[in-house]
C-alpha cells in the first residue's frame, strides 16, 4: 500500500472517530483547563474516552512477561520492548482520545504496570499510559504531553496515591500531582463507549516535570528495577544500564557519577561516607523523602523492597535526588512481608526492610537523623494529622463513590474474571487510611517521646529482584560457595556447593531426597532475620523445594547426581565471558528457575536502547 493511500486511510479514520466522539460529547460543559494547575487537584474528576481499532487493541496485549519474565516472543522495537520489573512488552498503538469534549485524534496508547497489570490482565480495567505527542509533535492537553492512568486495583479506597503524593509535596519533595478519571472505551465491534471505571491520573515524571521542579530537564533520569537499593554492580556501565534503566542515553560523566555513588554507599568506610555522601546525594531532600515514606509505612518503595522510585541527577547541583512513584501500597498496605500491626509500629530509627545500606548509614549519623526527625515532627503538626487524613479521605470518597458503583455494575455485566481480580486484593487486608493514620501517628509520637522503639521488620530484600528462592538467597549462596573469595562462582565451586547442599539435607543418608526431607533441610539452611526462628523460612523453603524438584527431580525424588546435573545446566546458561557467575549472573539464574520460565522461548532480540538526550 502506498504511503499516500495509507496516510489518507489513517486520516479518514481519525476524522470519523473524532466526529463520533464530538457528537456524543458529555452532557455538561466544564471549563477548559489551561495548565496542569487546572487539571490536578485531590478531588478533581475528568471524563476521558479512548477509541482504539480492534487490531491495535489486540496488539497492545503483551506477548511476554509476567511473574516469570522470559525472552520476548516478538522482536524488540521502540514500540514493543520489555518494560518494568515483570518484563511485559507493552506496545504503543495509535488511538484517539476525548477529554471533556476536546478530541486528540492520534495519540500513543499502551498498557503499563507490573502487579497492577498482572492482576487485571483478564478484565477490562487495566492501567494505561498515554503519550499525546509521540506521533503528533507538540500535542498536549493543558500543557501535559503524557498521562498516566493507574487502576487502583491494589487500593479499594482509591485514595492512597492522592493522599500520599500530597504528603510528599508538603514535605518539600518533588512529587507528582493527581486527579481522578472516569474512563470509557470504544473498540469498534467489541466495546461501544463501555464504562471501564475509576482511575487515578498521575502527573508523569518527564522533562516537563523535571524542568518545573529543578529548572532544567536534561539531567539523567533513571527508573531502577530488579536491583537492590542503589546496589554497587562493579565498574562497568553495562551492568548498570539494564537495571538502573536510564530514560535517555546517559553521558559517560553521568554514568560514572552513578557508579561513584553506589561504590561510596557500599564500599567506603564510615569516615569517607560521612564526608562525601553530600557531594553525591541531596541529603536534605532525601531526609524529607524518608520522613514521608516512614510516616506512611510505605514498604513498596526505595527504603522498603528497593523499587518504585525515580533517581535524578540534578544538573544544577550534580547531586542525585530520589522521587516517589507508585504509592498504592502506602498507608501500611503492603502486607507480603509484615503484619498490619508491625507497619503501624514501624521503627523510625530502623525503618528499612531487610538491608538498605544508604538509609542505615545515613541514620547512624546523628546530625542527619536529627534533620530527618525534624521533618517528621513538622509533618505530624501540619500535613499528616488524623483530622486531615479523615477530611481528605472523606472528600475523595464523595467524588469517586458514584464512579466506583458504575464501574462495579459494568464489570458484573461483562462477567469480568473476578478470580484474578481477587488475586490483586490479597494485598488489601490492610487498615483503612483513616485507621492507619490515627494509629500510626500515635505510634510515631510514642517513638519520638522515647516511650517505644517501634517494630523492626524481619523482611528480606530480594537481591536482584523477585523470584523463587530469591528471598535473601543470592548473597548468602555466593558467600557460602565462593571458596577462593573472588566474588564469583566457578563451575567447580558450583558443583561443590550442590554436593554440600544435598548432603546437608540428606540427614538420613538415603542417597535421595523426597519433598519433606528437602524442604526441612532447606528451611534449616536458609538465612533468617535476627530474632526469627528458622521456621520463618518455611514458606521460601517450600517454594524452593517445588522449584528444585521440578527442575532436577524424578518421580518426586532428588539425587545428588540429578542436582549436580541441574546446577551444571543452569551454570552454563548464565555464566559470564570468563565462565563464572558473579552476584548479578547468580540472581539471573535464580530468577530463571520457576516452572513458567521453562517454556521454550525464541532467541532474544537486541535490546532497544534508550532514546538519545534531546530526542523525542
């Protein structure tokens, strides 16, 4: 088909869509927003309508990714490439968008998210990302070129993100603004102005955002995934790029700046760390970020499990700043590792989950701790009060309640698969935001007054990301098997480790292990948090037992020979150019162990590189 004909068809489609949208416009006119200030507000609600061609709607669905991401099933391109910690290859497609009667006829649309997509992949209310000027340069709505629509699947109150981002802004942290969206969808032949439901509109962290907050938007912006909190990965940028994920090609100087920061955090002695950390990190902004994060007991964060944050190198100061992101598990709502009571009582002195070198080292400095404590005390007197949270949560309920009811009726009529929906709700046995705030404020005040030390979490930080057996395993395994102490595993060391593991579990000397024997042995060997009994690792031990038996067992039994053979096989798949496994390669090997990852995948396509600085 000739280029001229193709363009004519596309234009005709958008014109037809646009006319249909305008004819079916909203019954009530609203003032047209002129700037982002007009768009965002804690109780602002906007009506949006998406129109997508049927073939593009199908193309949007990922062909790879999930809880066990593997290689892409289609070639990686700027439109379809692995995104996020779960490795989904969400593809941008052409679509049309109406917002309160204003029509945008050629926008870029894709799904987004990790768990928020995984738990809604079989229902209609999935999270979206909209890029207004990807195909039409300069196209914007009230000055906004990108729109992030979060589906609140992990937060039945739909209020956590709005309330939490507001607290960060009150703390003096550059943080996105929010509003709400009632979303409808048209896919010709499938949906006709179908009610999708309630979304939270999140201000995108892009160059416009960075320019507004820092005066410039050209500094290095990173969105880390599958890496611990500012982990040091050695001296080669190639180890950092796929995990720290720069949003544009990073200059050599910016690359070195990040490597220098991580080296300082993890390798410098206390004297050097205290002297130099302020040269690399905006410590004042970080203590403000930390004060808000700890008040919210937000474990799904940098100080919790080490993700859901942006890292920005401010070109004006040459120092890094951490920016919050993805706050639907704030207000003590992430209960994978801790109880609701523990999150209410979370220690302000030791607020991390597992191990966080930066937070630990900073809070050992009494001057830094005093500044962090001061920010927390000010927030307790101003932006984080029981009365204020109750007032704002009540106001949000009033505007989102009718939309949620409409959404519920539409989902029931569609017979959406509520089993996966329920999977998303497993995180939602949390306290209401009002109850949490009331109890958390009292608990923090008791700690500030010296009446309580708070709860120290027993959770473990996954080294290098989630996956079977990843709960604190990578570094202990490396330490236990690295006989020559070079920080890497040779094939001989890996074999010896497998033999030692088998013998440690084969206490009866039978020469084979059934499920019970393997699980009991692993539970006794896995590292456990200080103060916790080895039984605390029964869950990870059971998970790892199923994986090992799946990979290396036969008829539900494991022998030393089959275990060594499996170790050799995985070693050969993940070894580096020197024929060894470092911590990063070992983490990759662990992540590949799950049964889902055993499905045969095509060869990996070359990874799409970030766009160059200055490009679109």
